[in-house]
C-alpha cells in the first residue's frame, strides 16, 4: 500500500511526535474516549473525517467506509490528530486513486472489497493510520502532505469486541490546512512487508527481510506492524551487504512505537536500507499464516520520507526463507 501521510501501511500505528499517546490498545470496549472528544476544526482551518459502526459481543469487524474528501483544490497538510476506541486493532484512511475501483460511497465489509479488488493492498494510498486511542502528528516546519481535491477515500476500521456488550466503534480524524506559501518540501512513504509467513503449531520462529532504497531519501518516521504472536520486532540499518546497528525495537505488538527523525532526518542513500525481523511464538495448535484477520500474522515496516517522490521504494533483496516478493 502506498502512503501519502505518516503511515504504518495498511495498518500503520503512529503516535504523537511530542507527547505519549493516551490509553491502551489491549483491552475491549470503547475505552475512556467518547466519540465527541475531538471537535472538528473551523472550516477555514481544516476538516474532520468521521466513521462510526457497531460491534456485537465477541464480534470481530472489519469495515470500510467510502466517501470523498470535502476539498475543491489541492490541500497541504502538516498537522493531523485523531481519537478512536482504545481497543481498535487498526484504523487507516486510504485514497483509491490508483486502485482503479469504482466503489460506491457508504459502509462496506472490507474482506469482500479486498477480494474483489486485490490492488487495494498495493495500490491503495494511505493518508493516515493509527492504533492508538488518541494521537497527534506534526511534520517539520515547511514540510507537507499534498492532498488532491475531492479524493475518494476508504476509512477502514478493524476492531475485535472482547466484551459481552455491544460496542460503538468510532474514529475521528482532524486534518488541518497548512499555508501553501510555507511549503518547501513534500513527503511520501510506503510499507515493506513479508507475506510469506507460515508458523507451525507450538513453534518459535524468526522472519527477516532486507531491502535497499532505489534512490536517496531523508527518513522522517519509521515503525512496524505485526499481530499478537509477534513477541518482538527489530529494525537495523543495512548497507547493501552487511547488517548494521539496531535502530528500532518493539515488544508491544498492539501499539508499536514510532521512531521519529523530524529533528534530524535520517539520510538513506541509494543501495542501502534496512533489515527488519519479527520474532514469533505460536503457542496454539494451529498453523498461522499471513493474513488480515487478528488470528493471522503480519511482518512489515513503514517509512515516511522526503523528498515526496512516489518513485522511491525499498526493494527487497533477501529474506530469511529465500522468498522474494513478485
């Protein structure tokens, strides 16, 4: 999945660059954040994207709400904040401009959409994503994400209701306008994922992937995404031949931390990149493979960088199991 604003992929988990996010993603229910805790900005200052649905007791839901951005011209964004259920598995907002799918506005079950339109995985362009009850992101001064006008979007919410009561599942995202005359650079981003995951019953396993950039970039954010069998995720630098120092570690699969380089961007030259590793412990009696459900697994990282060149990518050159992406 492509990315336009700070991500974590389809399912990227970003938190405030200046403060610690509130709440925990490990419990059930709607948590301490009611749907009215984030007032929309004044029309001149920005707009709010809002989605609400219902999860019955013990139900896992994956809903995609299709709508169009309320913009009539290109819109520069430097600041975003959001609230949602503390127990949200993931929420993301993706643009459908590259997908080639004419999906009608309204609420849809996500699984049939992804089955009918497989390009949603690789060609959906993530505008924003979160796994935290409350978060706020500000890009460096002069840096913006540039949103096209009247963009058709998909507001995706994945939630598991572990309680014995119905839960109102909600997501509110405030997107604030940034003055065009202040913009000196734009951002871009993407996710790199390992989709060849096969975890035997009652096993421990490590999956790693190495990728190198196809052009120079200055990284602003980097994060990871897995599901509950991942005990730890690490990211190291990679010079194209040798694995370098570890720069990232996450042991809380439900709320991965965000590594920020907004004060001093991390320069990554063409031909160098990253190695990311996911350490799993499958204590179940079933084989677990890659997939979207909370009972499946994932192993991926997400990067946000300048300059905002959509041609930039981190090409996978080696994996622990020898399987490279198509």
